C-alpha cells in the first residue's frame, strides 16, 4: 500500500494545490513533485520567483508557503503499479474536511490534473469553495507544452490571487 505525504500548509494558506498521489520518484525522494521532468516546481518558480532555480526541497516549500499556497494529495493511500494514475486501485482519500476545519482560510482549490479532481469529486462531491482543474504538470501529460501549462496555471493563480491583492 502506497502512502501519501502530510500536507504542506500553514494558518495563512489560502490556496490549496491538490495532486492525486505521489509518483514513484516522489515517494522515493519523500518530496512532492520530485520527478525531474515534472514541471510543477518550474512553473511555481517561473511565476513567483522570476525563474530562479530552487536550491533544495526546503526552498521549494518556503516559496509555496510564502505565497499563501499549500500542497496535498487527494489520496492518503492506494495501490498502484508504476506511477500512472490510471493504475490506481484500493484508494482511500485524505481527510479534507478535517484539513479545512483546521485551516479555515483556504478558499480555493487548484487541482493538478484530471485524476486529482476525479478522485476528490468521487470522495467528497464538488468542492463548496472556488476550484479550478488545471493541466497536470506530470511528464505523462504531454498533450500540452510547458508554455501552455504555465499559461493555464498563471491565469488561474492570477484570478484567485487578485482577490488577495497579490500578483503572479
């Protein structure tokens, strides 16, 4: 049985980015989005840090939190061969109601790909807050270029951050 990571969140978190389940590279490294071809951190650092390269995982976490963002995965546990979301079985969702009760300032959910959204919706129904399903940053999602993915993420973040007087 595969086990997800704890959330990266703090009381000031307003926007929660939700993946499905860490891939094998992430599980091995014990870091969110650790696969070298996953574009998540590149997008975040391009949008919030002027393209600077992160120095380490602590730096990545600090940037997320500094900008009012958080990270978690829809699934707490599952079985899966390889890293493909399509091979996930025996899934158990994370306890989002408890997380939202503990961090009530979260007002927006950004789903990193269709699988993350589908697993969440199956477990909890449609979110009662603002939410956006974004293109997956996974290397398996090659239907869009990096620039197309970045533009989608930038537009979504700009829309939700404009309500908090921050910019992307």
